[in-house]
């Protein structure tokens, strides 16, 4: 069967630049750590550009142009999410020669031990700080940060609310009940680092099952895999979650373009 045609560059889509997460997956580059490139209602965002993000978006297989970005967003400062943020800001602004774009991140990304360098901040047209309950217009899309998540550093999940679709991202966090109501979305992306529960600051597969059963999105995508998830074969985990919850669940793969019209028509 020939591969599915890529959607037009301005179509609503989520591009999984990389699907790796956690320290060892990052160190080994067992999966790429480039984060998400999201196009919704014409707005373009790069979320969590981890190590290698700039190389991956520029590669022939994706051929994405950072100078067309409207925003770069960090859910938190850990390096698997933020390692390439400064390079991406420079690329978005053409080396700082064009003052453009919005940078959004938690306050501790700018403060003591910052991951966003001070000199780079002046390249963007605007720099903002994420807060719980925040709403941030980006073109015709509103980015919401309903809750602060449970992680060792300041961390937020995201809801991107467009005219037709809402895309939710639950980044690194332990499970807590308030997540169920806060991240209702057509497409829900879950950072599932561990196969089995290991700590109270990352999701494991049983947490994902609980969230999917409560939220019931039209489509769920698991990503940000640690080594235990990779050994468990994420596509098999996704199929099991689909059977257990009745929600269509797929496992992301590096450089996958998720075309929202096409995929949601299957739901």
C-alpha cells in the first residue's frame, strides 16, 4: 500500500517531530526529541523543541520552515522538552534579524537557572509567561493552560482551541483527578513515559487508561516514550488501550503528520 499523501502545509495537523522522552531515551536518541509542530486554523506552533529539533524540522523528510512559526511554547524546562529552544527562537527570527513570533514558557524557564537565554528573548516580537488558568491568543487559536501539572519543575498542560478542533496535550505529570475535566479535547496527546508506574511525576500506561476512560476524546495519541515504553512496543500498548477504553488510540512515531480532517473522520 503506498504511503498516505502528506496534508497541505496549511492544513490542520500535528507533526510529531520527535516522540522520545525521558533522560535515557534522549541520551541514546532511541527516538527523536523534537517535540510537536502544530498547525491549527493557520496558526503554527512548535511545542517543546527538545535536543535535535532544529535539525529534524529542517531535514528533507519534514522540510518545515521555522521562519513561518507564530509561536514557540515550552510546557516546562527539562532538556528533553527545551534543549533546542534557543536554536528554534533564532531560526524563527532568522538569526535575530526579523523580530517576530511569540515565546511562551513557565516563569522558571526565564528566572534562576534559565533555559531561554536572555539575549535570545529580544529576538521574538513577544515573550510571555504561562500561568494556571491562562488564555493566550495566537492568531485565530486560543492556547489555554488549565492547570499546573505535578512535576518537579513548573509545568503546564495545553489546550489549543480552534474553530473546528481542540487539541489537548498532557505533558509530564503524575495523575490527579482534576486532569479529567481540564483537558477535554477532540484530539488528546498524552506523554506516557513509563510502561508501569514508577513515580508520581510521570504518566504510565495505567494512568493513560484512566484518563482516556474519563475524557473520551475522539482520538488519543500516546507519545514521549521512555525506554520501558519502547520495549513494550508502543503500537501494541495503543491497541490494548483502544480495546480497554473504547477510545481510538494510536502511538505516535517520529516525523508522523497527523492530518486532523482525515484522522477525525475515522473516529
